[in-house]
């Protein structure tokens, strides 16, 4: 099996492409952020045992591995290659039978015309480009003109996630659907904590640097 790798907008995430389907047909994605939650994927459980692996993401035909900041890809990649090859060689599966990934953009009975249009745009125009970057996007609802979305995989923690939402996704949805007034990113508890810690760090830096000095006349 020949596995290709591609970089992503997130320097800590790498996309592994095995050249064979990763998830069952009809599934969009599956994400594991904790080794204790890998009961339905023996491969994910083994990947978390690799020193430096922080998150595992399955797309339809790719696997994105996010490493810790201090881990070195030179040591992580060979082990990941070996585990993916072992799991998929001979037509194997990365998840136990009966496991399905996200199907959040599937039409549902009761969807309004606006929600149906949002889901169609997400599925046909936006999701492919997000998956190209090693991630996925999850529809979480539409309320008061705001589309609620959740970024997954490489896009979940990359520095450009806000830019992706605002400049890419939001502008497209607002262009095609006049009822859409904006996009709201839904964060996990872990992500909210990380953002708060980063804001505290920035505040400390500002205090250390002090107020900007005005140029003397």
C-alpha cells in the first residue's frame, strides 16, 4: 500500500491518503480527541499510543493526524504509516462494523427552505475544499440568521480557522442566501479553554511591553 501525505494549513496536522476508502459509504467524517473514546476504532486506539499524537480524524478517503507542538514528524510519521498500512491492507476497516460518521447535512423532514439551501451549499461547495485541507465542517443549526458550524480535523485548531469561517464560508453563504446574516463557530470545552488561555497570554505580553510609545516631536 502506498500512502501519500499532504500538508495542511495547520503545521501540527498532516493528511495521510491511503488511496482507498477510509469510512463507510455515506459517512462524512469521524474525529477522536481522546484515546479513551476510541472504542469503535482499533486503529485510532493504536494511533493514540504513538508518542506525540494528539488527535485523529477520519475523512471519506483520508486520515488527518494532529500532533502535539513539541512532537517531531520525523518520529511520528513512520509509526503512523505502519499502523495505517496494517489496518487497511487487504481491504480492512478503520472502524468496527456498524459505525457511521457525521451525516449532518443530510436533508431532514421539517427542514425549512433556507436550512435545505444552507446544507446543500455546505455539502457541494464548502465541504470539499475543507476536506482538501484535511478537515471537515459540521452543521449545528440555523437561528436568527446565524448558521452554527463546527470545524473538525486540521481546520479545528489552525490559526486560519476564523479566516476560513468569516472570509470563506460566511461570505459564500451570505452571497447565495439572503436570509443568512453570519456564521457562528461552535467550540468544544477544550477549545474554549485554549482560547481563554491564549487571551490571558496575550494580556500578559501587553503588560510586559507596556503602552505604545508615541514618537517625540
